[in-house]
C-alpha cells in the first residue's frame, strides 16, 4: 500500500494527487519519537504545493490515524517549525 495526498484548492481547476510514502516506510517510524522524520516522509512532499495556504482540512487513513499532525515539525536553522505554528489544521472524519 501507498499513502497519497489529494490536494483540493479553491482556484485550481483540478485536484493534485501526490504520493507520500509506502505503508512499510510508515511502519518503521514511531509516532511518539520520530516527528521530524515523519514530517519528511508525510508532509514535505506536499509542502511546496501549500504556498499561501493557512487553513488545512485533512482526513487521515490507515496508519496515518496514529500520527499527531499538529506535532510534526521541520528542523530549521532557527529551530523547529511545527505544523501547528504554520497552519490551522482541521482533522475531518471523512472526505465526504
């Protein structure tokens, strides 16, 4: 299995489908300890598609339900940049 992100933005004609990672890659990570590595695996592939976006609605599936998205962070020279500080994250129970 592979996890994908389906990005729907207001002014785009078509949604984007972006491959994130395989289930096997995700199984090797600890949601409690490897938040920076999980950021690179799950969030980094879509981050350049979110320019100008402040509010994100997301629906995790499978093992992604175990990931604390608000706590994911990227290491920068200035320190850690948490998703929680950059975006308003809203988890939904369904894509409906």
